[in-house]
């Protein structure tokens, strides 16, 4: 008799995942389920689906060759019932295990389903902690308890101390916790970032690519060229390549954007961390070793470690602390639809056109593109958080709700009313002009705030501040900006607000037309 049926989900592809703890190779079965519902509850980017299915198949094959009993249900299995719940039920009928073990999932939606399994299946179902993070859900809740504000900086310092990363005794290496001030350079013309490595598809990946084209061909995004790593060895090679070639300048150009440069000095490892092919601890150790050996400077290494040990852990803790209400937050009462150009890329705004084009091609954009280009525009344009969240969850290969939702609702949209960020990241076109070369090739001009050449970020920025005055005026970090607004010529403010109104209404009209021209979209969790 099968003792334990061990279910491994598509973002749990680590040998150390808790659902495999204490596995008995003779009497246990490891179960993998390719199910249509996970590809369509929102219509994910084709590259994202291919990454996950191919990585699942490779991981399962490795386990099998290591001597474990694997039951792998493929998407095109004629008996496949299409959802985790139905397929676990079918596997329980097949194997009649004494119990089912699974590691807690990364999305609340799936956890809710899992909580109903024991009653449905009639066997004990053990949902185990996910130990692949520095902080457990409980650790974060303990840290948050009794605090008025949940600011990243304090959580991050605790994590540095607790995990002894970049520490000299009780003090941070270099005498300071944060080198953000050094990390805001624009990319100079003579600096050419090394490309991140490309991994050619093997036979397994080619089979998956054909399947994805057949089953999800109408989803957003280009499937080919497909050059993600799909194994742990490939993911580790991607990390090593980053540490060797890009980490030394990661800090300097962390906030820069440039035409034709999709990845700059970023690591492009979130896809591997989030599906389990890389361990966050090994990423931080590799970066710290590069600092200790003199290969990379402290501003780069600290900046990178802060993203993983700080932000990544913090957003996960916040997600599980605040769900399910976090998913429905809309503090600024934003109400407009997501502009059609987020899907089509058809816009005269060069920065947005570039971000959407890159996202369609690669299922990747770096942090500042996500935050300060597509994110800020959605904030200023009053787009409803549901529509923005759905877009980010669909289009990025690294998007799972635990990490996507806080970044969108909390960081980009201020829809949580300041649980995550101390003020909205609202910015005018000046920011994009300072940090990129997009504006040079744009029909708009970041120096104009009204008139035909005015950069939309400019009039939308001041309109946003004026429109949200009642909600935001008490924010101490916005006091100076509201004083500037109040000192502006009222005629200029009125002109910017009129132009914003016309611009947003036209955009909404075009979007509604585009929506009605589309075949009805599949409904997702974000409606
Ligand atoms: P690097 O810049 O090289 O950073 C190193 C690592 O730090 C990343 O791989 C990632 O694991 C981690 N990291 C950095 N910033 C964050 C952050 N804010 N939150 C969590 N982890 C972070 N990240 C996702 O993994 N999935 C998402 O769905 C996602 N959605 C986002 C949506 C918005 C609106 C914003 C502003 C950010 C989002 N991020 C998301 C965070 C960040 O943009 C990506 O992690 C990063 O761009 C991935 O590229 P990289 O691996 O080259 O990162
Ligand atoms: C995203 C995704 C997709 C597209 N397909 C599968 C799948 O067929 N089987 C699977 O186990 N996981 C898949 N995933 C990842 C899941 O959506 C993810 O595990 C849950 O959202 C929980 O984080
Ligand atoms: Fe973007 Fe405005 Fe610059 Fe055009 S001018 S690229 S819209 S910031």
C-alpha cells in the first residue's frame, strides 16, 4: 500500500521542499499535476506556462532517475480533469494512500481549495510549512505583532542580524545598513551591460512548447524564442553568470532604464527563485562571497541582498498576514479600466511602449520598469487595482500572487492606504527622463506639462495629487509637494487638470472599444 502521496506543485521544484521530507522511496509516490485551470484562472503569458511545465517535467525526471516513484499527469492526458482538486481526487482513487502531504501553496486561492481536500478525499491531508524562505509566515506575523507600521527597513535589519548576512559582529558590514543613495545612476552611453545567458530548449522543452502553442496559443506574449533555464543546473549557471559579470555594477545601475537593454545589470533570477530551482539562501551567500573576495563592491552586494533577504521575504510575510482582505483593497477608489495598450503595446508614449513590448517578448521587466513606468502610469491614470493586478499576474513569468499582489496593490498603487509604502510612488515624466533615454525617442516632451507635446505623466501627476488631495494631504512626506502645487499658477493647474481629464476619458473610450472588439476574455480571479 502507498503510505504517503506527496504532491509537488509547479512552483515547488526544490529537492528540499517540505513535502518530500522523510520520503520513503519504496512506499511513497511523488505526484505532479499539469492542470488546465492553473494556466487559465488568469490567462498567463505563454512563456510562463512553458517555463513551469518544462521545469516540472525535468524535476520529475530527476526524481525518477534518483530512484523515487513518480506519478506525473500530463496536460494532454485524456483523463485529466483539469484542476488540482479533481486530479488529487483521481490520484487518491488510483493509489489509495494512507495520507496526502503537500507544501503550503503560494496563493491563497489554492490554499482555500487544499483546506477542503481532507473532507473531500477521506484521507488525512497534511499541509506543511514552506521552509524555502528565510522567514516563515509565523516569523513575519511575530515581527509584525504590535507594530504600528510595517516598514521594510526594520524587518530587513532584523533579517540581516538573525541570518548573519553582511554582518561584522553586531554591526552591518561597512557601518551602514543601506547604500541606496549610491544606487541611482543613469546608464552612461559607453557602458554596455553583458547579456544574461540564454538556454537552448531540449527535447522535453520542445514538446512543452508545442503543447503550450496548441492549448494556450491565444494567450498574451511570444512563446519563442524560449531561452529560460528549466533545470536546477541551468538556474545555478544563471546565478553564477550574474555574480561574475553583472553583480559588480548591479548597485550603480539598479534604477536605470535604457532602450534596447531588457535586463541591464539585473540578475533575472526571480523566475528560478519563485519556482524553486534556486534557493534564496544560496543567492545571498553567492553575493556575500563576491563581496568578501573583493569581486563586487558593497553597494552592489547590499543592494542585491536587500532585494532578496528584505523585499522578497517582506512581501511574502505581508501577503499571508493580510490575505484575504488585501486582495480587495482600493484605498484611492480607483475605477478606470486598464488601458488597451497594456496588452497591445500601441501607444505613442515611448517608455510604456518599450516596457509592454519587452514584456510581450520576454515575460520579464526589471523593477523600475514595473514600478515607475507601468506601475506609476496605472496609479496616475486611476486604474482599478483588480485590472492592474490581473495584468501583472498574467504577463510576468515570475508572478505568483504572494509576490505580485503586495508589489502591485501596496507598492505601485498605494491601494492598501500605506501599509507597505509610506507614500505613493507617483512621479512626473522628469523621473523617467532622468533615469532613462526613452524620452529622446518620444513624441512627447518631459519638459512640457500642457499642450500637444506635454508628457502625459506630467499633467497626470499634478491631476492625481489634486484629485487625491483629501486622502493624501495629511501625509507628512507629501507636504512639500502639496505646497508646490498650491504655489502654482491656478490657470496652469486648471489647464493640466483639463488636459488630464480629456486624456483619461479618451483613453477609456478607446479601451472600451478595444474590449468590445475582442473575443470575450476568459474570466480570471481578478474578474
Ligand atoms: P533583481 O533586480 O536582480 O533583484 C534580485 C531579486 O530580488 C529578484 O530576483 C527578486 O527575487 C527579489 N526582489 C527584488 N525586488 C523585489 C520585490 N519588490 N518583491 C519581491 N522580490 C523582489 N517580483 C516577482 O518575483 N514576482 C512578481 O510577480 C513581481 N511583481 C512586481 C510587480 C510590481 C508592480 C513591482 C513594482 C515589482 C514586482 N516584482 C515582482 C519585484 C521585482 O520587480 C522583480 O522581482 C524583479 O524585477 C525580478 O527581476 P530580477 O530577478 O532581475 O531582479
Ligand atoms: C502557474 C502554473 C501553471 C501555468 N500550471 C501549473 C500546473 O499545470 N501544475 C502545477 O502544479 N502548477 C502550475 N502552475 C503553478 C501554480 O499556479 C502554483 O503552484 C499555484 O499558483 C500556487 O502558488
Ligand atoms: Fe514617457 Fe513622457 Fe518620456 Fe514620453 S516624454 S518617454 S511619455 S516619460
